[in-house]
């Protein structure tokens, strides 16, 4: 216990050093529960802030936060430092789980609404484009295409684009998170977006 407290105090002095979080993730990958506890203490306030910004519900945000760190406990070895900073990886995990929860919540709400409707209306709703298996398949295919394109961008450009468009950060928030001037952030987003648009041309042309 004393060792755990000492470790926590040591890490708390360098909270903003992404190398510390990488080290913690490596320890979590070996199923070190103390490392997970420290990682949670260091990063959960920022991760929770992002989740709450997305779901607008404190109880739901807490559930998503738990889901996120449970995933990290089982999959910490999936983090690849070549693809960006660890906190960005945590944000992407949290965002994905937040949207999964929102989607599930909306589908449950829609099913409950359908119960009170006539059979005819229910069948019509289920046969609409919203519930189309083909649409779901192609949406997933497009998402994978976009993700592949993102991975072809330089790390510094991919990171700011993911924070801006995936995590909903403002330019100033990205600057604070990446320790870069706002002007640099804007430039990286602009250049990265141009490159991304070029990489996504096949998808755009196919849609047209």
C-alpha cells in the first residue's frame, strides 16, 4: 500500500508528461491494478469532461467513464505511441463509447415509442432507411475508409484533427492539450484537412 501511494505521488508531479501515461499504460497491460488506479486519477477528470460534453448527463457520463477504463484494463496493450499521444487515445476511446451509449439509448427510446404505435406504423418504421442493414454496412465501411485515411496523415496533423472533429475540442482546448500555440494548431488542422480531403477523394466521388 505504501509503495502504491509513493508511486502515485511520484506520478502526480508529472501529470502532463505523456511519457508517464505511456508508462502507466504499459503497466496496466501487465494487469497492474495500482497503475490503473494512478492512470485513472491522472486522466479521468479530462476524460469525464469530454464525455459529459457529449452526453449531457452526469449519470450516463459516469457509466461511459467506467466503460472506458474497463476497456483500457483489458486492452491497454492496443495503444500505439506511433499513432499519437496516449491522452488522445483515451479521448477517442471515450468518445466511441459515449456515442455507443447514446445510440443505444436512442434505439431503446425509439423501440418504446413503437410499442404504442399500430403494427402498420411499426413495420413502416423498421423498413425505413434508418434501420436498413445495407445502410448500416456502408456507413461502417465509410468509417473504416476515413480511419485508414487519417492514419496516413503525419502524427501531429492526425492528432489535432481527431481532437477537433472526433472529440469536439476547440482550437484553444487543443492548444492547451498539445502544448502548442493556437496558430500552430489551426495550421495543422488546415493542412491536415486538405490532405485528408485528397485521400478521401475516392469515397467522395463514389458517393456522387
